[in-house]
């Protein structure tokens, strides 16, 4: 290749400058970047801590349910065991006696296999024979009330102890009033299960 003559050098320089300038104004077209795709959501995995919290909550709920069940059973036992009381030489249920029996009704209805014994009792006055008959009448009065309110008669047994089983000692009015009662005892079935199957 022949070297450029001094006369042509300026012309070549100008041509190169023009060519560089033209290239600078015509930048290569920009290629649009592909839209970024959102990352797929990661599958949610519970942590050991979350699992332990869930288990702790489940255990606490189970304990609370058991405590509530125990409290309910305790209340039911208390209501079933609550005695009725009678005036001297009487076998007539008072309003308060009927309220006590009314509290027993839903329990006996819910626990259909439950059988109870009602024991009639008397204070220390009167003959043994008289008190046995009076105690029987007192137990029969409570049974009749429960039966009249939907409890099957064969689920209720009655007995009289007369004055043989006092709950209070002494011969004063307060002790004698305590001993004129009907006592209620479960003799079959259980309060631990509910419904007709228990």
C-alpha cells in the first residue's frame, strides 16, 4: 500500500471524521429486554416452631375441654346428690323441694341409662315402723314428681331407712330438720357419657 501524499492526507482525515460522526448518530437498534417473569411463589412449609405452637394450642384446647367436661360432671353429680327436706311428720314436697327435683330432670333426661335410688329418712321421733312407712312415703313423693315429669318409673328405685341413717347428730330442731330428707344415689349407669347409649 502506497503512503498517502501530503496533499491527500487532509481529505482522508476529513472523510474519516465524517464517517465516525455518521456512525455515532446511528447507534445500533436497542433490543427490548424480555419482561421479567415473577418468581413462582415458594411452597409454604411450616417450621418446627409453627408445628410446636399448633401442638401446644391443641393440647391446651384438649385440657380446657377436659376441665369443662369434669366441671360439668361434678356439677351434675352435685345436683343429683342434692337432698330434699320435709316438714315434721309430712311427706309433701315444698316449692324448694320441687326446684331441687327440677334441677335433676335434665340430667336424668340426658343420661338415659342412669338409674337412681331415692332413700326416704326421718328424724329420731316416733316408732321404727311409723318412720319406715313415713320414709317410704317421702321417697315415693319424689319418685312420683320425677315420673310425672317424664322420667321412666323403672329408672327410679325407692327405699326407706326410717330413722336408721341420720345425717346429723343431736336431738335439737336443726339436726332433726336435716334428718327428714330424701337422699339420691346413682345405682346404675354413669355420668361420664352422654346420650341414650350410656
